[in-house]
């Protein structure tokens, strides 16, 4: 296809993607009580060969020709990178520091059990050809463990804020444990990416660069960027010049992590965490969120959906594998986090609530498996199985939390009614207003 033809197709793709994301997202919110982003995840799968390509193959091939995948991929990476930057802007560093001890125990358990089951399952999955045959057993086990252990931190935060739990023991403990979980899972993924198909020098470069960047952002970033915050306070907002500086910092951070052999999302999230809070972060979010969550992020879900082939579940062997992975994922994450919360002094209802929230995989799972597919660690079959696991565990999160904690807490008067977050319905979480 020529550049002009690709341009025509690209605009048609964006129309279809945004329309499907808004429609399915609205249906999910209206009838299932799910956040908009969950509906958008499902819309991405529906636009792939599992439904759109199955029912209307000719139309699907016209809207999503193979030649356009590379353009869609780049837009998807920009979208998910910016989204994780916005998530970083909303990350409460004080919550993390205040709950490091108990959150560490919950997180360690929520990591140990999934990795144990991953080491047990990996030989079976390798023998079934679901991993790259050049991967070693430790590499396959570590990648599978990261997939099972990851927590959907953005969705976890949104559920907590929507229910007015931000300052509660359950909310602060879950947020802190989720952050530790994701940091450890990304670290494990970094090791796998650095070692697979590369020499020791490449692995050392990736790990050392990532650690150096994390130390720079978390340890020195707030002071380095304090002047940007002061400038925003002085101006009473963010003008185009200041917005340009922040975007350049984001692009440089994304480039640095990609160059190091990691992924752009690492750079985006860590930069967001390091940014000074106040007028700067509020204005940046107000300027970037609408385009990011409405236009760019759905491109990522659609790109994932185009690589998802749920018809592989008709193969009895793959169906059994999918069921085993789903069961192991829920048992390991939910059960281990519940047990750890109980051992750290939480009552049973709170521990169950923590387990329900930590069990969600969501966007973070999709990011990990997309990286695995891009780098050749896994094939389409395993990718499809893990997309199904991500969708199921994400759909479970809100209703399961209400069942084990939310409904009873509201009956006791310990928790207000669900918040109506009208100022930011689709994007990363902001503090919500509970209704007395």
C-alpha cells in the first residue's frame, strides 16, 4: 500500500476503534457496572479475528490490512506510554511509604505463590509449544510468573477511589501492595527480556540502565523537576511552553527505556511518579487525558485484539491449558493475598477485599504479553490464552469486591455509596467524592 492509501485506511481504523471502544465501554458501565476501560479492553478483542474477522472477514481485512499493523503498533505504544505516564502522575508516594511493611508482606505472598505455580506449569507449556522453543525453562517460568503475578494497578486505583477507600487501611494497603507487585513483575520481565536471545553484555546494559533510571527518577526526580512545578504555580497553570517541556521529558524517558532494552511504559510511569504534585500535574492531566484515553489507548487494545484468536480454545488441549492457567492465576493471587492480609492483622472481610482487588490483571497484563509477543517469547496461542485470563480476572474484580467487602461495609455504614466520578470517567484515577 502507498503512503496515501495507508493514510486513508488509518483514519477509517481510528473511526472504527473509537466508535467500538465508546459503545462497548458504555454498555459495560451501563449493564455490568464496569469501568469504561474494561469495556475498551473487550472492544479490542471483538475487533480482532475472534469476532469481527470471523463474521465479516472481507470487511475486517479492508479496515485492518496487514500493511497497516506497524502504524497501528506505533500509535498503540504512544497511547499506552502516555497512559502509564498519567498513572504515574496519580501515584501517591506517601501511601507507598506509609504502608511499605504490611504491603510488602501482601505483595511478597502475591508474588511467591504465582511464581511457584508458574515453575510447576512451565514444563507442561513448553512441551505444548506455547513458548519460543529457544527459551530455557527458567526463562519461561519467570515470564509466566510475571504474567500471573502482575496486578492491574490503574484499575485497582480506580476501584479504590470510586469507592472512597483511598484513606482506608484496605485502600492504602492494596495500592501499595499493587505498586510493589508491578515493580517486581516488571523487574522479572526485564531480566527475561535482557537474557533471552542476547549476550551477557545486553542483559547487563538493560538491567543496569533500568536500575539507574529508576534511581534517578525516584531518588532525584522530584528535586530535578521541582522548578517545573514552581513555574506552573507562578503562572497559575500550564502554558504550551511548559507542556512542551513535559512532553519532551516523556518522549526522552520512553526512548531511554526502549533503547536500554526495556519498554517505553517503564519510562513513562517513572517520570510520572517523579513529577511534582500540584498545579503542574493537575493541568498536565487535564490537557493530556482526553486524547490519551479516548483516542490513543483504544489503539493499544485493538492492536492486542488483532493478535488474539479465541478460536484456539476450540482445541481441547488448549482449552484445558487455558482453564488451568486461569484457575492457577486466581488461586495463587487471590488466595495468597488474602492469607497474607490475614497474617498481617486484617479482618477476614478486609483480607477478602484485598484479595479480590489484587486478582485483577487488566491493562498491565496486556502490556506484558504484548511485549512477549513482540520480542518473540510467546506465540499467538499463548497470547490469546493470557488475553482471556486478563479479561476474566478484570471483569471479576468489581463484582467480587462488592460481594466479599463492599456490600456488607455499606450496610454497616463503614463505606459510603459508590462515588460518581464525573470529572474523570474514563482515565486514570483521581480522588473521588463519596456520597454520604
